[in-house]
C-alpha cells in the first residue's frame, strides 16, 4: 500500500496560483489534484497519456481543437492520448479538479518543457 497525505504530497506550481499535487499512483496511472485561480488557462498542449479530468469545485472549461465543454462539480471528461487541449477557469471563483493520467507521469512533463 502507498499512502500519500495531501499536505505532504509533492507539489508544483506551473504558473502563479495554478497549483498541482501528486497523489498516490504508479507508472500505470497517476492522480494530480489541481487548483486554478479565476481567469487562468493552461496552454494548449498534448501528451502521450490518456487523461480524465474531474471538476471537484467551481467550473472548468476543457477546450480541444474541435470543441469545448464546461464541467460543473463532479462532471468529467476523457481526453485521448495526443489530443490537444487546454483547461480554463473562466469564472471569477477558484476551481479545483482532479486529473488522472494513464500511463502515469510526473511533474517533469511541465518542468522539462522548452
């Protein structure tokens, strides 16, 4: 068993106010809790991992090259590997989500970007 206390989880802040925490996972899948401040959007990007994004609090809008969908609390979306996307908090309130990646990945996806 692998236990990860939320307050002791590895953290990363790709942009000011955009916080991510690595929860329990493995090479096969990882869970990342994240918080997005009002008005924040990740850059359009893709990766080898399939991704499920779950909105835990507030609203998150997930944009692909073809469409956009706004997630409310407990809504989710699945993104295929290499599907270009970005996740935006277009509201005036903080948004919190949970990303699941398969296969698993670490924060080096963001830290090793050029």
